[in-house]
């Protein structure tokens, strides 16, 4: 990611969670809705994403309607927190994988 919004927001959320639950232990916070996206050049980028659900009533041949629901994933091209454009990042491959690819 080009920005550090995910890590900084997770740190702030974790601090707040620890304040709200001081008697608990092993506090953890993780922003979900991020995925590693592989582009055409085989570069991986961590991008924000969100599930979307589209629904509509479709007419049936026999009459009546049937509700159809489609689920898809929407991937952000900009950080939803700061607005910075996501850019491709090279993820280092293990040495063994690099040798096999050569």
C-alpha cells in the first residue's frame, strides 16, 4: 500500500479497545476488507475491498416474479481513508521460487 492508513487506524483502534476493556488480555484489532490483488504484470497489491449485493425481482415465464441476488466484490482503487491512489507493489518471492522460475 502506498499509505499507512491501515496500520495507523488499527493501532488507534487497538489503543481504544484496550482502554474500553482494561481487564481483558491479548487484545487484537484487525481491519477486515483488504485483499492481495494480482494484476496483469503479476504484481501483488494490498487493496481495500467490499462485498456488494445486488437484488432484483425477475419475471417468470409462468407469471409471477422471483427474487435473484448477486454477490460480488468491489475493489477500491484509492484508499478509503486518505484518498491516495493504490499502486502495484512487488512482493518478494522466496529464493526457491525464484530459482524455479529462472
